[in-house]
C-alpha cells in the first residue's frame, strides 16, 4: 500500500509541480502553471483502448497481391492533449502471436523466425512522445515503435472521428491512425524485394475516458 501511495504522490511530479495525496483527496501546489495545466489536461483526456471494438492491422505488397494482417490481442491507453504538450500521449502493446490473416500458411510464415519470430519476441510496443494538432480533428503522433527488440521512431497521422457520451455517462472517443514503416529497419529482411519492404499500419481505435487518480486510489 505504501508503494502505491508513493506512486500516486509522484504520478505527475515534474518541473516544480508538487503533488500531495491521501485516500480522500489530491492536492496540487502549482509552481509552474504550464506544467500544471499539462497535467490537468492529461488527467482529463486519458482514454483506455477498447479491443472488442478496435482494430489494428497492416498491409504489405507481395507477388500474390496485397497481404492484410490484423491483430486480435492488444491493449493500451492514449491521451488527446493540446498542441505542443509532450507527456507520453500513447502506449500500445500488441501480442505478436495474435496475428490473423485469411491464409493460414501466411500466418505460420509471419510467426516464424523469418519474420516476427513470436517465440522469442512475443510482443510489440508503441510509446508516443508528442501529439501535434494541425486542425481541429487531425494531428501527428510521434513516438517509438519496438519490434523484435529493435526500436525506431515512427510518426502516425491521427484523425479524430467521433466523441460522444456512452453508456453510463462514460465518454467514448474514436480515432483513426496510419503510418508506413520499413520492415528492414527493424531487422526483418526475409523475401526482400519479392515481398515489399513498406508496411502500411492502420489503427481504428475506440477509447473510454478513465480517471487516472481515481483508478490509482481504488487500488490502495
């Protein structure tokens, strides 16, 4: 309990903003209004991905046409922050072994040592570092993607699709994101150039707003 309380005490301590907390309240001493505002925005705009209604998939060119692959097992959280604020606005973890494709032999090949090598590298991760809006509904999410323990910078183009109050008053949000990466940059060179190097990633994500402070307090 003490460890969790200390975690809560330090949840967003940064650049002179000091947090104090107990089981009943959280007090903020604002020594830097810019950082305090960023922290408040983060807490107000943090969403948990809903895997049942979300989709993560990729497309790659091959001699037999486009190959589409989706993932059935993933989780994460993301924040919809104001322009210029940088505070790890997204973390997404993907179970590499959960890939699904229309052709069984392609799935076996992708799971093998020649491609994702899921036995040695069972998961992939994206961690955002900044979110920059260039319109009311469009933004660029920059961060780092890790595949087979190789980490490379990636930028997603993000579009806000919908934002509504769902069942029980919980706010729901839907976003689309896409990017193109080169698999060779992550050390996957099998069948190049017969199978394309460019991998197009597409995310259709539904999220439900969460209260980070309440969640941590409930675990004490």
